[in-house]
């Protein structure tokens, strides 16, 4: 008999096999073109908080990006994508988040073992090379579909930083707690202000925020301004596993060996699998980032995007709208709720119900799994720097490259040469 985890895995494989025949999805090993929407830049080096998990992902929109993003299609248009492994930056030990130290002892290391110590505003040790080409919003990448990794059973969704602050802030995926606890200090993060912990750093936002402002979002009535400048993280939750069959006794009326078709003997187990911890996260795409990305994708259509945001585009109403010149024009509702009829057994219409939501996207998108990986067609690397000193300098040899010397017939190679070479793998 299969264990619960084995049944869940089998159930998910069946779903993936069924989805693979749909035209909007791909099979494992297929490459798909996408454009970067959020989590761009090089957060592994630039961010003091959650740098480890942020350095592993980008959030992308599948081509063609000319399609209007809607609530009904968001999981067919937007995907979480793994960065290449050699670009990740991991935490080396527990972060030093005490109020007195302010990251002075926080250590981070890259794939090759280079280490940075301290706060990004002024590292005391700074040997991790920067990315030669950072991800930018709008960049075209080729992503390959790989085996899915879930937040509840993969270390890729685990950070060295706890998520206590996010638990205080999120009411659910689309709303915040009353008052939105974005100010004040919190003991979980060593007495740091919550906005410093949860929000992108100002330097990052200047470079990768897409020029968005809270005031702009409020004017467009985009209620997602509550999440303005928030990192794309939220506490993880257990995932739905598979239908659960309750334990049953044998049916004595059936002469079948090992049958379990009698009365239910105990309460069935939970339908969810996985146990989220304080260091486990989901990634999340706040929909206002899509507003900014669409402007990057289509700079000549900013007026159209502005109308879609405000809900005044002529295709968002059945009444009189405006054309591209601002002139009155009869509109047709294309981005609204899709209604279906509820009929009785005789075919008579009893009521209508909402069966789809084609509204211009106004919902956040959570990602509890990742099944895409950047194939790195742009050949992004962490370039070696020549501004660091070697671990050992032995006179009279000159840094940076030790030379072989012949002493009579003896070939001499300095013993420290391997130490220097290790810094430039």
C-alpha cells in the first residue's frame, strides 16, 4: 500500500500529465520565452534582509506580453522562475540581526565560497563578485520547465530569516491586517523597524521599482498600494495534497479478501501535506508590479494601461467610453465577470452565477511551487574582481601571479600559489 506522500506525488504527476496537453502549458524539458516582471536586480548583494531567498528567484510573464493580464488567466501568464544556481547568495550561519549590531556580523557567501560580512551599506569584508548583468524588468529570458519543487518539501523556499513580521502584516494573500503594522520595532528581527525588514531597500527600489509611487497607485484606485515596496514574500502554508479516504472496517456482506467498504472507523486525516516553519516562504507577485512591468513592455501604450488601471477603458464598460483620442465612443465590456446560467432539471433558468473573472488583474499571485528555471541565454555571471588582495604575499614574488623559477636544475613553484589561485577559480 502506498504511503500518503507517495499517493500525493502520484496524484500530482497525474495532474501535470493532464495539464501538459493544454496549449498554454509545456512539458518538462520545454523552453518558453518570458519577460522579467519582479524580483529583478541582484538582491543577494544589495539587500540586508531575506537576501538568500530573494537571490534564488525572478517572477516573469510568459510571452506574448501583448495579452492583457486578467484575473482568470493569471496562473497561465505569470510564473516563478529559478535563477541559475551560480548566481545565488546564501546565508553563512545565523544572521546578526541584533539592534546593537545591525548586521555587522551577518555573513553571506556565493556559490564559489566568496564571503561578504556586514551591512550592504558598508561591508567590512566584500569579496562576492557583482553580477556582470543584473536582471531588469522587461528582460527577455528563456525558461525551461523542470520538476516542480514545493515550498513544504524543498529548501529553496527556506530563508535564514524568520517570517514573524509577515505573519503580523498579511491578513490573506490580497489584504493586510487592520492598520497594517508597517511601523514600530519587532523583537523577532532584533528590534529593527518593520518597514526596514519587509520592504525593498530604497537603493534597490530606485533602480528596479519601475518609477511607481504609492500616490500614483492610490490615484488609480489600485488598492494594492497597501503592499507598496513590499518584498515578494509571504509566510508559506501547507499545500493541498489529494482526496482523503477515511479508514473503514470490512464489509462482512462481501466475501472479498481485504475489503474496506464497511463503516468509517475514525476521522480521516487532513487533505493538506507539509508542515510550514517560521523560516519557510511563498513568493508573491503584488499586482501593482504588473502595472509597472506593462509600462516597461509597452512604453507607447502607457495611456491605455492607465485607463485599464482606473477601470475607464471603453472595453471595460457597456456604455460610452473613450477612444485613443479621448473622444466618446460606444464601449463593449470585454474585461468583466463572466456569468453562467443555473438551470433546473427541466432546463428552465433559475439564476445566474459568476463562472469567470476577466477583469484587468487586481489580485496578488502567490507561488507555492517553482517549476521553471532560467537557461541563462544571457550568460549572466558573477565576475571576478581584481581589487582584492591575496591571502598571502611572499617576497620577493610579485602579486597577482606567482612565477615559476629555476634554481639550477630544480623547478621551484611557491607553496602559496594554490592559495592565490583559489581566489580566482
